[in-house]
């Protein structure tokens, strides 16, 4: 990937974040629209946050782009939500899939459920099914919009609303950074936004079907992701790992 210089200096980006932090989510997305236009898109896993966020993004611009990564191992309920969302907004969801030859090579060598055999195997699977397709999805974007929130913990607790993404040479925008899980849920209910029915069955965070379980009362929101792994600070597939900026 060719290196691209950020369009904003560190000082400018700090000022942008200071302004947007004090504004509304709609203001953040209007800034995205006026700054990047069709060269920005929301990357969605179709979780509660993403559904709330796209409702606002679509309200700001009917030309809002919606991209998702279909790992080919998602829950049936997630595929149903794809269809519901397309009908609700009339949006052409842009799907990115893993390269089938890479999936076949991985499965032939490590098995279909390799992720249960150690973190290295799980990260390999995420790399094939998520990271590589994400790279293709972001290759022609100047900015990508996510549903990350600070209250999700781990490195997410320190995210800014707008960040320079060194891994993909573009900007990463987190309009819901200062929202809480309760705010997201209340917003979904108040606006009758379609959401994954698994959220009503104890799944606050969703990923691939074999890698996600319902959580017990009192458990952290992401406890159901890769629940067999013991490091609670490593509940990431690699899409949202934060790397220090290189300027």
C-alpha cells in the first residue's frame, strides 16, 4: 500500500476532535459528509451500535454508504438483518468476502474450527476472514466510520472521534465514541430500528456464530466473544487494534 500523508496536521486534528466532541453525532456525520463525501463509508458488523449509527448517517445523507464483511460463518439472524436493513433504507449494502482459496488453504491445513485450538489459530482465521477483506474494502476510502464506543473497554477506552489510521492510510471516525450501551439501546427502541434478534437472547456483542455466546449477568459486554480465551484484554479480531501514528 502506498503511503499517504494525512490531510490534517496533529494540531488540526486535535482542534477537530475538540469541536466534534462538544457536538452531536449528527454534527460528526455532517462533518464526514462535507469533508469526505462518497469517499467515506460506514463499516458495519450490524450490531446494535452500527444499526443506531447508520440510522443517523442515513438521516444526514441518503447516499450514505454501508459496507460489511461477510465471513461466511455469521449467525442466520445476522443475514436476516442484512435484508431488513436493505429494505428499511433502500441501501445497497456493499459486501466483502474472504478469498475462497485462502479459506480452503487454511481449513485444509488447520480444520474448520481451528480457532478453538489456540489464539494464534483464531487470529489466523480472523486475518483470512476479516482483516484481508477489510483491507480491500478500505483501499479506495478516505475515511471509514465505525460504531466503536469508549465504554467497550480495552484500547477502545482511549479512542478519539477522528483518528488517523496508519494501517490503512485514511481516517477512522467514531461518532458514537462517547455514547453508552444504554444510550444505544434506548435510541434503537425509540426509533424502532431493526436489530439482530440475538440481542434479546443475551448477546450484546456479535461476531461469527462459532465464536460468540450469550453472556451471563454481571459479565463484561464482550465476554461472549472468543469466550474460551483467558485474556480479557485481547477480545479483538484485529480490525480495531490501535497502532501508534507514524508521521
